């Protein structure tokens, strides 16, 4: 088990939208942000509901204009998940969002720095128990208005000690900003320190975690398209979470935000920081031993199981008799294929031997039956029953006869695969 950093806890939400706890002993929450315009009310509501259905605990919306905060009055009552208002440049949008019933505010010290304005936002949030996230992102902490100060800061940023200088700016500006909150006796704060540089993000969050006991919102900003942003985000966030740092996360993709939710949850599942919902699917990688159309099969299985199975059943889809038996032992339901056929096991017991064209339907049927048994209390997840003996590699699933005839293998003296000796390459 990962020993998580001890933090304060903040709570957002209400009876109608549910409550999400961030920090303390609460599970790590997953959030994302809508891609459409907030003022487009029907589209915004539909997108929020889609993201909530995908598993998002919290959804953030942009409110750059008054028409966006006006829209919140209709949006918030129509959804069932806590909503965060992303406020930039004008403190009045934060005040409007509070009046509209928002559940959390996000402020950026680089964009709203006037002390009196920040104090007004704090007072409004304090009166309604609304937490505030303070984001000291790399892209907005460098001075924008004072040209001389900007040149000085950028000179340090682009010197050899780039990370050290950025860390100094982040922490200094964060300390200055938080002083305003502490003067108002306001502590329902979440901190983020995002960067496009994964190593800088690791360093920033690590240092901030040493200095403040507020919960941390982890993320990599401007990470790029999903294909690369997944790695750019999951590597540093996984590193931090495994070290016990981080209380809520957002994976930022230039893509459908549903993927942010799905990938964020999967990362937490892998680290045992959230209890899995739905199937845990494992499958073979690219391999020259595969004897069925495995990759099409895996995608079909993934789609069907996501639609039908609700319990965290571990399902293995293996393409040959080499790794198949071992994976079948660790899975609740498993298929491993041979020469255009597949053997299905349920918790280590062989239940079917089917031709390739029937593998999908047969596997799904066994998953349904197993889920029903678990729901009735007749079976338990992860309960292995027997040790699996691999099938004869030249038998019903193997293609060994052809290999022996070609002189590529010696005839095995045991039915176990481990006795198969490769004599030629």
C-alpha cells in the first residue's frame, strides 16, 4: 500500500451533486474540463453528463465572459457532478460564479493578483464554504506587464539553472498569494503547479508538498495529443502518486476529455489508489507465436465487456499456449488460443474449447455467468481454484506436428510446454 502524504481536506459539492473530498484520507479524485463553450448551455450540459458517466468526479468549465457565468445558473441544476469555475483575468467572473452556485473556484496568481480583488473572491467563497484552487502554472507565473521584471525573470529561466529558477518563482509567488488567504483565515485551498516539463512538475510538486499541508491537484499542462500526452502525464503523475503525493488529478489532452477520465482512472487503478470499476483486461503484446486474430479479438472483448460487465473481473485474452496458462491462473476468466481455437478457463478450471469464430461469444458468455455467480455469493473475485497444466504443444491447440516434420523442434517427451526444446532457429 502507498503511504500518502498527510494533508488538510477540502470538500466541494452539495446534496444535489454529491460531495467530493480532496485530501486527508479521501481517495484520489479524477477531474477534467469541458471542451465546448460554457454559454452553449445544452451542449455544455450534455458534455458534463458524458464526462460524469465516464467516471469524472469533478468537471471544470471555463468562464471568461459574463455570458458564461450567466449560463451556470441553468447548467448547475441540470447536472449531477460538482462543477468548478475556471477564472482568468477578471475577478468578477469568480463572484458571478459563486452567485450562480458553483462548487469550487480556480484562480491563477499570474492573472489575478490584485490583493483587494482576491480578498473579495475569498470573502464570497468563505461565506458559502466554497474551496479555491490556486494554480501557479509555468505558463502564467512569469511577469507579463512589467517588461524589465519580465526580462529579469526570463533571463533566469533560460539560464543553465532553468528548473531551479522556475521552482523559486513558483514557490515565491505561491507563498505571496497564500498570505492573502491566510490573512482572511481561509484554508479551504487546493494547490497546483503544472508545467509542460514532466521533470519540472515532479520537482515542483515535491518541493511544494514539503512546504504546505494543502491538498495538491496534479497535472501536466499543454501536454499535447493523447498519443504522447498519455506518457508525458502518466510518467510524472504516477511517480508522484507512488511517492504518496497528490490528492486529485487531471490528465490534459488535446483530445476528447473522456480519454482524460478513462486514462486517469486506469492509472489510479494500477496504483491501487482507487477501487476498480468494471473489467480488468489483460492481453498479449505483439508476438510471432499468436495463432488467432488476437488484436481484433481484444478490442471486441474490451468493447463488449465495458458495455455489460460491472464487477472488476480480471479477464485474460492470450494468443498462444506459452504465456496463456500462467495468465489463466491469475485471471478470473481467461482464454488462450492455439491453432485457430481457444480454451477458456474460469478461475483455473477448463470450461470450453471452441473454434476461433466462437471465441468472442463464448468468452462473453462465461464472463456473464461468472459475474452472476459472484453476485449470488457463489464465487469470489481473484480466487484461484486449480493449477493449470499447459496443453500438449503438438496436441489440440498446438501446431507442433508441422514444426516436427520440418525439423524445427524435437518431439517433446512431456505434455508440459516447458519440456519443449528448440533445436533450430
